C-alpha cells in the first residue's frame, strides 16, 4: 500500500511539473522537450505526443536489453495513462501571470518537484514511466549511475528537439533557459535525494 501511494504521488508530481514548466514560459523541462515540440509541430495534444514518444522508448528498452519483460510490457498501458494525466493537468492548470522573479523561483522549486517525482517512481520499483525506464535500462546495461544517465539523456533530448525543429523549419518550440537548467540539474537533484532521502518499504 505504501509503495503504491508513493508511486501514484510520483506520477502526479511528474505530470504536474511538466505542465507547470510549460506555463512558466522559460522553456519546457528537458525530458519533455521532444514531446512538446512534436505536439506543437504536428498540432496534437501534449499527452498524445507523450504517448508516441513513450512507446518508442519502450521499444528502445527492449532492443538495448535484448528481451521483452513484464516491466517493459506494463510500461505500454502506463504510457497511455500518463499521457492522459498530462492532458488533465494541461486542462486544469491556468495560465500564470507572475513577474519574472516569481516565475524563476517557482521554476527552481518545480525542478525539485520533478526530481522527487522521478525519484519516487524509480525507488518504488512498480512500473517506471518510459522516460525513466529507458534511463534505468541504459544505467543497468552499461553499469552507469542512474543520475549520470539521466543528465546525459536529458541533454540528448534537447539536442533532438533542436534537430526536429530545424528539420521541420519551425521555431525552437519549448527551448529556453529553463530547458538547459533542467537538463543540467534534474539528474543532480535526484542524486541528492538518492544520498539523503532513503525510502523503506
């Protein structure tokens, strides 16, 4: 029961933070940059774009680990559920009209919310979101710390987003100072949680 509660909290924290980052206007979180660009370029909801990317991440996990496990299979229905959750928060969270200082402070706090959501989902070891699942798979396959892979993966997604926008001859959707900050610091914040906040079930 405790594990399930933490897991649900983690999922909601991530979805909540994804939408908040969009509202701040400083650039979306690095790990959601590709999804946001796809939603803007092809005029589909952020949740739908997330589902498409998540299913691709599940496929990559299977290829990297050279197997199809129950954990990977369960990420498929989770991809749809999480995509719908993002669309729900996108619907209920209003536009934010704060001054730039308040926006930046809120953005920094949201990075900690995002990192906590990721940390809870990973540590409860129920079903990872495909974004975290692919990071964990890379971490396991190549024996690299999760937080290190998370940083590298987020930066890679930003580069893919830039390339996607250039190919489609569009503006750099969602890319801003906030995107760079999340790419650099989300993994490091997770590392802090790993060191100082231990979950026991």
